[in-house]
C-alpha cells in the first residue's frame, strides 16, 4: 500500500514561486522497485486532470509537460520519502489543485497508470 500527502500550496502573485511536497509512506516505497515513479498532476476548475511532471523513485529520471519545462523542477529525497515540485515564474494559468500520484509503470503521463493518489493541495496564482 502507498499513502501520499501533499503540502505547500497557497496563494502567490504571478511571477512568484512555490514548492510543493509529497510525503510518501508504505511498503512500496521502502522496497523501492526500479520502475516506481511519482508524478504531479493538476486540475483546474472545469478541466480534466493533467500531467505536470514525474520522477523515477530510484534512478531520478524526470519527465515534464511542455508548458512547465524551464519553470518547474521535480526532485526527490529518498531518505525522507518525499517528492518536491519547485514551481517558479508562476502564471495565472497554473492555478489548480495539484495532486501527487504513484505508479509502478515508470515515467508516464497517463493518468490511469497511476494507482495511488494524494488528496491534493490548492495553488492559486493571482495576476
């Protein structure tokens, strides 16, 4: 089993920064299978949940959605079982609930490949 808890959301002005955290627990993270990955998704009001970024838990390889490349950075601290999403140069269109999720299928942007989800954290970017 896997439990994921997000934190770090809030209200920020356009151009500002936020760092989201995703604390993971459960046997899966303790055993660290090679294909385990953690991703961040977001969902704005009235829109579908979309992929933002993902990271391989063991190797650290990363994958980003084109619209956040160069602005967002995903990283992980294996010792603390935590994944981070550093978000810089935020835009009003980044406003959404951000979710972290885990998949045994490696780097993928496919929402339905992720088996475990956190509850989400709200990010609001004002213009």
